[in-house]
């Protein structure tokens, strides 16, 4: 099967779909090329369009377009509240009874909470597939990415007894299938080698490959002695694939086609630990480098994170690479997380010792996000945080990290008033945001909507006193990356700078903290005003970028500000983010009706 195979996708009638027609008209208008009616040409044209989006150099345009496609998938494939069967709620009621929570009818709020969980789980599981196949570093052919995603959208839950996936219906409450990169890579190999591609069915193949994957056992993982092997660019991919055969790594290079792509583009370094015979044969870590630049570091843990024992080996290897310092915090965080994990016994669900204040600050990410090497946050973070709550240690932990007594932690406005009357200093609030909360609570340092993930962060920065050119020079000096759209914003007449230096108090929160049913830009701004916040002066964007040097990798912050029209006539706001290339001052489309992901972070000014 060729690398691009439009005929393989005829099964979806993609060539006569409205989206293919729309893209064909776009190609005609932009490039003067008539795609015509040929099915293969129309399919290939649509695949080229998707690939173009995935590889856009302008990050805000790429993110905006992909987010729009993702939301269309949500609308079409994520279960609607009215489609959730009553049997699901009855089952939840039964579980409550079995767990000693009584046999009462579910209240409307309880039902709403369950609906949010079902929809949230489906969106999150769909995100895993969508984000993976649209990642520029994912090397599958475009036709296969489309094939896999289309098939996943109609695949239900996995039955371990029959080793099959059920079909998906409008009333299916289960999340979409769990993504396993190794199994997916092996499916690609099987599709490529199938003599009758049109008859290929994804779900049985994927189920079969998932079944074959047996995780490395704890004893194998505990042995970290071994050797690094280098596979230079152009090496035989079969050698890599054969070296991974028989082990459950979760690595996509376990497939021939994927390994070939990686070795066509760059070099692979794989660490093999010793087996029972003392031979270095158990794959643990893969590092990909292109043109002497490290592009990926992946482990055999969940979602390609490092396993709990191998962090020190990886850190030592990174120290030998010219750009290894970029990954230093990730390596350090993984070692510290592993040290904490060793103090928890998952069998007894007990902690072996008291954690120190510093360890709790780290685990609850109160001093910064825990960085890992996988596609997502290391799942151990959430597991260990939950284990503290399940062991009824949450109040103890809060008192320790905030150096306070239990009665200094409140959950309602009434608690705050009661403490004030009793002469008790309130130090922490954990609860929903309400009108003028920041005025009511004055300068209360610690505010959370939920602990620890719903933290509201205050900060103070200096603005004013610098010209536009001075701001630009300072960003060059600090090696901050700025794209052309952002540069056009800063040249706009709407980008104003205060003549005199002044301090600005900022509030940082996430969209989900606002508890909006329709989180559009307009509604977010209105809610912020109710809370006692106001829009930031446009200068806050570059000034905050210059003064927020320790932003964690993977964090995105959007400045709540009056939109500025960019060079493409779109209303945009400043966006601050950090990736493996460094700090960025970017821009993002923010039409009033634009709906935002609940996990997006916003920055507003505290009203004086």
C-alpha cells in the first residue's frame, strides 16, 4: 500500500462529503486547481488540507483551526445529556447503596454531576486520539491517521472476556477506546501488508494488538543496569522493531512503518536494561534526535512517560547531549515523583511515612507543574494526589503546606464572617467563586475553587515606562520567540503603553473555575467583571511575558484584554506559552463568540 492511499478511504464516502467539497472549492479559489470529481483526487486533496493544518508554522492559527475541528467532533460524537440512558443513573444509585451511601434518589445536582463526568471522560478520551494524530511529530501516513480516528469514533468499550470492542451508539456512555501507541503502530503494519485493504476492519485488529500487550512486570523494571544502543539515521528499521518484539513498551516505533519514518528523519537511541540472563534486551527509553537536536524522549510508562525506576539513567544520558539541559527539570521531577511514590503502598492504600512540607508542595504542584516526558501529565500525579484524599489526609496536608490550623481553612463566605467575629485569621478558601470575591476576601493569599487543581494565582508586575522598541529589544535579549502576527499586534495603534511605571495586580485562573455553561470570550469577560476583575491593559501581554520566566512547559495563558485586530483582520489577544524551544509571546483568535476549553488559563487585572 502506498504512503498515501485515497482509494482506501472510499469506504467513508469522504470524496462526496460536504467537507471534501468545501476544501475542493478552497483549492480552486486559492491555487486555481480544479480537483474535479475523481474520488481519489478529492480524498487526497482533503488529506493534504488536513496535513497543511497540522504542519502550520504559526502556532495560534494551527491551534485555532484544530480546536474548531475538535469541537465539531465533540458536537457530532460525544454523547448528549438527553441520550444518557436511565439505566446508567440507576446503576450509579446501586453503586452508592453498595458503598454505604444510602439508597436515596439522585438529586438533580447529582445527575448533572454524573452527566458532566460522562461527557468529560468522552471528551478527554477523544482528545487523546485527536491530539496524537494531529501532533506534527506523529509520523503515521495521513490516510492512516484519518482511518484510525474515523474508526475510533464508532468504537465502544473493550470486553476483556471476548477480546472485542463493541460498536458505538448515540447512547453509549463509555469513553472512547484507550490510546496505545504501540498497538496502533502494529495495526498500521498489518493494514500495510493486507492483500485486501478495502476489507480491513480497525476494531478487531486494534483489539488483537491490545490483547498481545503485556506490561513489563515490576521485577523487570527494578533492574536498571543496561546499555544504550544507537541506531543512526538510515538504519534498518527491522533491527529496531525486532529488538522491541516480545516486550510491551507502548512505543510507536514498535511498528515497522513508524520506525522507518523515525530513522529516515534522524537518529534513535534506545536504552536496554538487563534481563534475567544478564543480557541488555529489555527496552526502557527511546530518544529521537534530528540534526543533532533532541525531539523526543519517551519511556515505557503509561502514555509513554518514564517508568518509575529509570529517571536517573535518563538524566545521566541527557547530560551527555548538547541540548540535554532543556530536559533537566523533567528528569528531576520524575526522580522526585518516584521517590514520593515509593512511600505509598497501593496494596494496603497506606503511606509508609509522613511526607514533608516540601514533598507535599511538589506533589500538589503548588510550587509549579510537575513535568514529564510523555504525551500527557504523568498519571501518577493524579493517582498519588487522590490517594492522599482517600486516606483522609487532605486537611492534614493543607494545614502543613499553608502553615495553619483547620479552622483557618474555609469553604463558604459564612465561615469567613464567623472567623472574623471570633478573631481567627482565615488563610485558605476552597470553594466556588462569587461576586466581588477578591474584594470580600481582601488580600487572602490562598484561594482555590477545588484543591489543589483549582488554584487562583495572584501576581504583581510592573508596566509602563518603556517604549515599544525597548520592549522588543528586551524580548530579543531574553530570547523570547515572537511570531509575525504578534509583532503586528504590537505595532497597532490599539497597543498602548503607560508613560510612567506602575504596579498591576493580576489574577490567574482557568475557564473551568468560572463555572460557565457557555464559556465564550464574551461570557468569560462578563463573569470576570462580576468577580471584581477587569480587562488588562494590552501592555500586560509582553510585560508579563518578560517577567514570567519560570513558566512551566506546556502551559498556555491568555491575556484577558480588549482584542486587537491582527494583520489578518482577526480579533486577537496575547498568549504566553512555553515549549521545548523556549518562551513564546504569541497571539490567539478571541472572537466574542469563540468558545474556550475549560482548561485554558486566563489573566485579568484586579480592580482597584
